[in-house]
């Protein structure tokens, strides 16, 4: 082979297995995408309408600017300043083709002596990114014994033992567990990462999906230009448009300049029509309505599926964020075995082993854990979905 082999990211490993088994792509009509991380892409109760078109002119057919078109950067700036008093300018904003490229760039350009701190149970692509760029990292304990809830002391202990500069990376709310740092604990984590020898990537893809209301690390950052903090957001989840592939990183001006240079080499910018569409979604009154609708709708979905899955015999460890339930299958059934049964019904879950930053496989401590996504599910489908799960557990 001319190219070095590299496996698909964990979620796509499941999608490809599903496609091989069923001949269908998960998420299309007739499938049950319990393994996938996308929200409903239709109007939520009490939420704003999702535009069905976008207007652009001949100027918008030209190359986009490397860090994002000015109106979108302005809208992102205004969003964080309005809701979180962030005190940023549009020079603190870089636009990417989704959140993952922004995370990848932040990790890739960290200097070689910087050690990454990552929780034991985390968003599956973090493992692939760290492996691909050869980054040294330390694992923060996050497992059944501590309820997947590490503390600030766990981070401090890991930093002290590293004896080098560190950068933590955390999805908040956490994908897959839904565990959320907010209030004083989040403030402490920001302070932990704010001195000149350390930093953090706060992956806030699920910012809106917080049972207590949206929250961002930026509300606790005093002056982002004096930190190595990177706050990653995207239109993918809360704004309900994953297909627009538009995300951003808020960081110091000097770091955004590096992202601009990277974009000039590796991305060439992000589609102008997509950026125009997302700019419209971030109009302040509209986004206020969206934040409230997402919280209300998905809190209800989370509660309904929490009760129903528990009654099926799953031991749930789910937090109060995101649109997943994180739980342990009954008996000795592994998640991979469960998926084989689900494939026969055009359904699938994400095996917990793919969220294990040690990658210990089906025999490891997360081998019989699953991430169940209720993000794209119609509320009317609950009874049918739970009946199918019961059948496949039997």
C-alpha cells in the first residue's frame, strides 16, 4: 500500500459495520441512528424555524477568507459577549469546517513539550487525533468506580506528576457520558488552565444541551489573550445544522493568527454559503429562542429515555448534559454483541470501548458499556425503540 493505513474514527467504524451488515447508511429512512451524534434537523417545539434556503451573490462565490468571513466572526463574537460577557473581539475567532478540525489544529500546533491531559472516558476522535500526531498524553481517571466524574484534584495530581507544560482537553458536556462541569467546578478548571505554562481545549459542541441551561468556559476567562485556552463551538448540535460543517475556535489573537496560516495551507477557508447560513442562525434573538427550546425539548427526551432504559435493565451513569445515555448492559452481554443483534433491526448503538482512551477493547472495563443517542429521535418513536431494545436484550 502506498499510503500508511489508518482506521476510521470510532463512530464511523460503527457506521461502516452497520452499512456492511445492512446495506444501508445509518441515519437514512428506515434506520434507527442510536449510534450517531446529531440532533433533530427540524424545528423544535418553541424553537425558531430552520431556514430552507440561503441567499448569496457573485462575491460569495470567491475564495473565503482564511479565518472566516467577517459577518460570521462578528456574530460569534457578539454571541459570546452577549451571553457570557466574554470580552472578545472578532480577532479572537477562527472559523473551521466543523469543530473537529479546530480541535485537531489546536492539538497539532501545541509545542512538543506540552503534554495533553485527557479523561479516561471521552469523545472517541480524541484518541485518533493524539495517536495521529504522536502527542504525549496522560489519562485522568474516569471510570465506573468514580462514576465517570473526575475532580479538579485528579487534574492537579496528573499535572504535578507530569512535570511539564500541560494542555487539558475536555468535551463539556462530556460525549459520551453527559457529565457536565459547570458553576464553581468549571471556574476552577478554567483557572487551573489559565497560567502561562498550561492551557486547555474546551470542546463545547453540546453547550446548549445542559439540563441547567447553556454554559461556556468563556464566562470564567478574564482575558483570553493572556491564556492558552481554546473554546471550540459549532453549528452542528445546538443550532441543529450538522450538514453545514461550520465550527469555530475562540482563542488568543496570536493563536488565531496561527490558525489563519494553517487554513491557508490545509483548508483554504470554509464554504461562504455555509458561513452565511450560520451567521443568520446566530442572530441574538433567534439564538436565545434556540437555546431555550433545545434545553426544554432535550431535557424531556433525556428524562423519558433515562426511565425507559433503566427499566430495560441498563445501569445508567449518565450526566445531565448532551443527548446521550451512557450505561452498562445487563449480564455479560458486550456492546459489540448487542450491536450484532441490533443490526438485524436496522439499528445500532456506539460501543463504549470506542470511548476508552486506553483502547482496551471488548474485554476492557467499557466493553459492555453503550452510548445511546436520543439526539435525532422523534418523541413518538420512544415506545417502538424501547420495545426493540427489550427484544435484543432478551
